[in-house]
């Protein structure tokens, strides 16, 4: 072939330079594009190399440095109390204390039969597993959406969106019935879940209004913003 890549693996020096360029994540798509002119399978090599060298090993290297740095700071702090046995025990005791935000202590005897029923549902392992499966399936449907798809493909994804939104709304209602308003919004994750449900409902409402050619909604492009918020699922 007349064409030859700018970055080559023909010797150790060039290979090290190319490895450094890939690890720095600077301009690697252009380098990969040069090799894709030979064979499309080269793209798989560059993607795997990027995942392991740039993301895994570089983060591992930074993590080891951070761990050693933290350990050095701890040793420096211990120097002043090394000779004091009581102070050393007190420091070790403080390290074992987890600073956590207290949660409500739920007692089943305080619940009505309806709250007890829904509490048993949300506290069961199968409930969490089903929600996780629904979230993963929803991620797949969001990922396979692309511009220029057929009308059938778009309509199918829209039906799935309605289905998953209904599941999330049902989950929110069950938790509200089980915990009550104050206890539900006391937990941070529940606040986030409620935000996801609210944005999903607004997305559906605005989408249908957009289909009805409401001009002011189109002018503010609320649809695009809400579709981005769907990623929070």
C-alpha cells in the first residue's frame, strides 16, 4: 500500500512513543483512523489499549500514589503521639468510628396493615432485583436510540419509555405508601428517585405537547433538556 501511518510499531522507541500518546488520550482517534485504513479490526486493538492503559493502569498508578501519600501523612501524624500509648489507642478508636447520617428506625408495630404490607414489599430482595433489571433494560433502550431511525423503531422505543416510566412511578408510589411523605424524603436516594420520576413524567407530557405543535415549547427546546435528564435513570 502507498499509505503508511504516521505512528508505527516498527521499533521499541516508536512503540513507546505511541504507547505514551495513547495513554495520554490525546489524538488517539486520528492514530486509530490511520490504521483503520488497513483493517477495521485495528479499531478493537486501540479501544482495548485505551481502556487498559489510559483508564485502568493510569488510574491504578494514581491510586497507589494517593494511597502511599495518605499513609505517609498518617505516619507523620503518629510521630507526635507514638510514645503516648493512650493517645495511640484513642486515635485508633477514632478511626473505627464511621460518620454517617442517622436513618429512621422503622418499627413494624407502628405501621398500619397497609403500610406494613408495602414495607414488606420494599424491604424484600426480589423488589430491588426487579428494579435493577428494569433500570438495566431501560439503559439499553436509551442506548439504542439514534438519529435517523425508522418511525417503527422510534415508536417502539416510545412504548418502552412509557412502560419503564410507569414502573418507576409505581415504585415511587409504593415507597411513599410504605414510608410516608416525611420518611420518604428524609432519605437522599429517595429524593433522587423522585426527581427521576418527575422529569420522566414532564418529558412525556412535553413530548405529547410538542407533537401537538405547541410553538412556545419548541422555542425553548425543553424536549432536548428533558431527554438528557433521562440519563439519570
